[in-house]
């Protein structure tokens, strides 16, 4: 798209400038809401946002305005933890974490040695992701470097802002998936080729402590020390059996988190998926280093892993984000993730407000990933990544919305009843990347 191209969209606009708090109404100046708004794009970026009546006089004469007055526009959804290579094993029955890996995950990921398969799945995954309204994600490939090349290539063609990494695993896995001495060298080559290339970033990706030797994790830490702009993604304290295994493998470490701390993997660009079985000491250590936990509610329920404690996270200052964790997660849709998060919260006596949910899915996730200077908000100079939501997408959703009297009620109805059918369009980099079949 030509960088000078102007696009004008009239719609209801909602965006969060900062954390709205936990109350029934958002904190002052946290929410930006324009009932009849105008979103003005210049090429890949947002040029202006405001009330239509105030901005329309400054539009060029004869400007063509897209009229989406019956739609709602929000920043594109962000998914902080997802495995694109597990798309085809979603909804696989009857296992908890360690058996899930052995019975489903590892056999499936072996297929990504085939580059054509990696290319096909990369595009299939991105199609589904955009259909669900997600414009940015932090993604696991497989241990094959070609799986990451294929995914980065597909993202670059669509001009998406994405974080991706090659899985590091040199033990306790099938021979075909272990990367041995080549894992770090392959990661270095991928970093050289892709990190900072357009809108792409690299996440150093040890799968989790049990499948990496101390030597490999130390080398991963060295990558982060050599380049502070890199990200780190792995798993932490998802399952009680996993905790016992880590204790056996690392008897000299004080706890699971210490294994990562000793390797230099805990920092402000580190995302640890799950974090269910943590004590407050570990939460405080994560908070002190600025790391975040990816809360993956549908996956945690599906695998029977446990309930994430949002209240303990808040009390200790530990950042957390919202994530789908496909393929154990059951829904690529951010709506589905928030619905599951609400249900987990209800079981723990910690109900999630719609304000917190949609803030987390957009600006909150962007901030935790250090991407908030690029995406996460509808604001001038930020990248034009957003979703056009249709509140009338289904008869049931339309019926419920018609009975809502406040914005908070409407957003909560979307959080609980909407799915990919409610995503009318998904825009990324100023381009409409998905339009719902009418």
C-alpha cells in the first residue's frame, strides 16, 4: 500500500490508553470511546481518531468515507502464547500435559521437517488467526528452523507484526525433534535473517526446562544478553507432574523458576506460559524482573492443569497477559479466551470485567510484550491494526445486545457470546486482511 494513501472509516470506536482498573466503570482517562467516531489512516499508520463531527470538516474534499456506523472498531487482538504447529491437533481427546506432549504434540511437530507442510500450515494458521480478529501473536514454531522460515515468510507477505521462535529442545523428546548442538546456531541464523525485518521479531524459545539441558538454556540466555531487543518465550508451572519432573532434573535449583533465572532467561521481554502452580515468592521475583505470565484459560481447562490466580498476580505486581495456547487451547478467538478467563475467574471468586478483558487483549498484551509503541491502541502514529466488530453477527448476540443499556453491558455480551462470526473485518498494516463472508 502506498504510504500516502488515506482511508476514512466512520464507526463506533473503543480503545484503552491505560489499565481501566477493576471497578465496574473504567478509571478516568483509561477508556477512549467515540460513539460516532472517525478513524483516519495514512498508509500503514493511524493519522487521527476522534468524533466524526469534529474531524469531518478537515477531510479532503470529496473524501470517500467507509460507513460502518452499525459496527464497533477496536485495536487488533493480541495473543501472547500460541503454537502454530499444533493447529491440526486442536480438540484431541483425553490427555493432560505430559501425555498430551507424547501422544499428540511430538508426533504432529515431526511433520514440520517437511517445508511444504510448514508453508501450508503457516498460511492456514494466519487465515484462522485473522478470521478471529488477532493481528499480533507470539508464536512457537517447531524445532525445525524451516518451520520458522516458513512462518516468517508468510507473515512478511501479509505485513503482520509477529513474534516467532524456533523451539529449542535437546533432550527428553523424540530423536527427530531434538536439535542438539545445532539448535543455538539455527536460532542465531534465524535472528540474523528475521529479527527486526519489517514488523517481525524473534523470540528465543526453549520449549520448557525438561526438554533442554542446562548447557542449551545457558546458551539461550547468552543470546538474550547479546541482544536486549530479543524476546523470550517458554512454559512455567503448568502442571503438577511437570513440577515434580523439573525438581528431579534440576535438584540443585531452589524451584522451577530458579532454573530459568540461573540461565538468564527472566527479564522484561520474557513470557512464561501458564504460571498456575507458583507461590507468591516466585510471582514477586517475576514481577521484580518485569516478566509476564501468559494466562491461557481454555488450555488450562482443557488439559485439567488448574486455575490461574489473577488476584495473586495483582497483589504481587506480576504482569499477566491473555493467550489462546493453541493447540491445547480450544479457541483462536480472543472472545473465546476472555470467555474462558471469566469462567476461570468465577471458579476462583475473581470475576473478570469486560473492561479488564478487552484492555488485556489489546493494550495490556501490547504493553507486556513491549509493543505498545507500535500496536494495542487506536492512536495517531500507531500502526493501523484493528478489528471491525459486528454486534448483530448472530441472532442471539443481536437479541442480547438490544437489551443492553450501557457500553459495559454490550462489551460483556460480546465477551461471552461473540465468536469469529462477529469479526466483520480484520485490518493489519492499514490493509484489510480478512473480510467475513456475508
